[in-house]
């Protein structure tokens, strides 16, 4: 009938796609029995731009920062390419969870300017528990002009057909 019955979005409790489908379709309940009626499951896949595997990499061309979370603010004064950028004042952060292939080498590039330091952090998250198994970090001293900063990381192994949850954070 087109009426939304329930939805869930808790950026502090995001599970991998592997876990989510198990949760919805019967892995929980008393004695393994679950009564549930499902009309449909809506699945979203972000469009990728060139070699960029981050969801919504083009936020600099609109004021929509989602699925990035945190205290960073979209502003025109922080623009590098396009119309907008994210301003991270002292103690501000922006992060997002990304689902990546397991046991793969990745390369993260960040354009930044300002005063003080910026922490670029990538955490390989343990499924279900949400605890970081591995962490890759780079702390940089910012410059008054935009500069590219890079961080290489590798995702941990996972069974065939599964993805790894990777949390990418920028912290001032």
C-alpha cells in the first residue's frame, strides 16, 4: 500500500550487509522461530564516480553530506573543487561506514587546508560487534592552502561473498 511501516538508521550501530539480511530474515527470535511479514526490501547502491568508491563523493557540488555523519558542517568557505566543502572546527569530526571487498589494498586521498592538525583514520570493523580489528591513521599538520593527503590500507579477510565494514573518519 506504499505506507512505510518501519525503517532503521543508526550510524552508531551499522552492521555489515551480511549481518543485516540475517537479522531481518530469521536469525533472531525465541527458539529460532520468528514471525515476520515482509512485502519488500529496499536496497540502495550508491553510484560510483570514476575510481572513487566512497558513497556520495560529489558532495562538494551539493549541500547534501549524507551518508557522512558527525559534527562537520557543509559550507561554501571550505570549497576546493565545486561549490561546497566540509569545515571541521576544533574537536569536530566527520565519518562514514563503507562496505569494501575483503583482503584488498585501498588508497584514500583527502584534500584539506587550515590550521592545526587533521587525523585521517580508517578502521576495519569486526562484524556485528562494531569493534575495530585494525586501524590505519595519519595525522597531518595542515597548511593554509589545499594539499592532498593520502593513506593506504588493507581490508581484513572475510568469507567468500562477504564485505568488510570500513569506517573512514576525519578528526580535527
